[in-house]
C-alpha cells in the first residue's frame, strides 16, 4: 500500500500537505522509466471560514485522497478548488471530491484549464477562468494567479499567496522519486533528490525547454522568487530551507550548464565492434582527465532512455557510437537520439563513431540529424568491422578535437 503523508505545514493560515508515494508506477506518462517512483502532492488551506484545495491526486488513488482530505476537513466545507494544471495525475480525483463536496466549491484555473476540465470530466459549472496576474481575496489571504504556459501544458499556472510569500507550483518545481522527507531540511536528501529533478525536467518539460527560462524570468521580474518563503510543488520535496534553490536548478537545467569534465557516452554494440571503438575513445578521455558517463545498448544491457536524457544537461560534450542496422541507425540509438534532439537539444559538441559491415550509413545519418540541431558536430569516424590501428589513431584524434573545443573560451 502506498504511503500517505498528512502534514500540517503552517498554523496560520492552517496549511496542510496531502502526499501519496506512488511506488507502483513504472512508466510516467506511459513512457518514461521511473523505478524510483513519484509523489503526488495536494494542499489544503483554511482561512477565515474558507477552505481552499489546491489540486488532487491521480484517479487510481481517488479513494485514498478522499480519505486523507476528510482527515483535515469535511469535503462539504471546501469553498474553492484551485486547478494549477489539468493533467490527470493532479486532477484525476477531482470528480470524486466534487461529488463529496456537493458541487459547492468554486473551481479556479486558466481559460485553457476550463476547456480541459470539460473535455476530461464534463465539468462545466462554477468554473472561474482567471486572467494572468489576477488576484482573489479569500478570507484573510490574497491569491495571485500567474500563468506559465508550456510548463508543460498550455493550461499551467502557479498561485502566490501574497501575505505568506508562498508559491504553489504544481508541476513547476517538481521532480521524480519518493524522498524520505517532506522538505529540503536535510542536505543529503536534497543531493540525492536533485538528479531526479533534472530527469523530470528533461523528460516532462524538455520539449518546451525555452519556456523554462522565459517563465522563471517572468516570475522573477514580479519579485516573487526573491521574496518567496516556501515553494509547494505537485511532486517531490517542499522547499522552505532554501526555496530559491529549486528555481535556480530549473534554470540551470534549462540552460544546460555543464559540469566540468563530464562527457556523456552513448552507444550500441551488437557484437562488440562498436564497443571497441568506444573503449578507445573512453581511454583517450580519461588520459586527458575527463569523466565519461557511459550508457551502452548491448545483448546484456538496455538502459532507460529517461536516465540518459537526465544526463545530457550538465554534460560538456557527447560521444555517440552506433552500428549500421538495416541501412540505418541501430534502432536503440535512433530512438535515444530522437528523444535527445526533442527533449535535450543543447549547444554541446558531439563526436560520432560509426561501425558497419557491408555499408556504412549510421554515422552519416546521425551527422545529418546533429547538423540540423543545436548540437555542434565535431567529427564523424566510420569503422568497417574491426578497429584497426589506423582507426584507433583517427578515434583518438577525434577525441582530442572534441576536447580542444571544450577548452575554448
């Protein structure tokens, strides 16, 4: 049974976290491997006779959500429901809540959210579509609604509680995994958690990466980030020891800020030929003090593409090794490359190592794709079958050329 957390965060206003640890999920959005699991966070605020519910959980946990909700408030007493984002992992339990509430509560969301609530659940009545920057006084608290479209749906918004300097961000500020704590008070927990935030950002928001920096700059200009006291996301840790940190991390991932010395190496090798070329490249990297992070598709290994994507943002460079397969790129590398170009398209140098039997295609095909992207093509080195001493010289020279680009100002 997934663990449920019911935690009182503040006395005034009364503010509660309702969190469930989804340790059963394996593929987020039926796509991304997340054996680490994920949490769904909702929040309840009581203020002067009003009760505000911020988001819910996904439908498969609707009964558990109603039970957790009822432990802190009678659902009939809920006066407002804020829907930051209509994706069903946050809105799935909404129909059950509305039924228990007797459909009394006013629902608040963006214009696009209003459309999606009707599309998903047939919810049409008592829905207030906010304008960007609109403020609503509920009891003693002022809620300011800020639209952040494409982080990561067009309906996305956040709520800023003016008096308490609290940001409720839903997907904005979230991450994968099930942290053993509710907030960022333990630095070890934070350090283990942040790589899962990176993985989450790239897989979930990466396609709209440019909007990360644009939208965070938008709320920064409003003075909200500088003043924020608590960040309450829809997944993962709450941020109250250092609330700015999560936004700084999002910007860092959005910009692809590299970690010095890290080179991401991805390759397939059906029978060991590509692997031989890769091992030479890795040896040359290490000779120059670089730290290669290696993911290999072989007859024994098939790493999760979601994990590979999470390694791209802070890599200084990439090395891609691929075999020609049916006059094309090996399917595992082809799919991985497609997702990298879609979700993690950064201005980073790329060295391509191709291996073939009767005809070399993979290297040229990858080169074509790389040249159409933001990545910088360094060199393509094709090997016919086994790696000869001459091939080894070319590979080492290619790696040195890659390294020389990293030392440029």
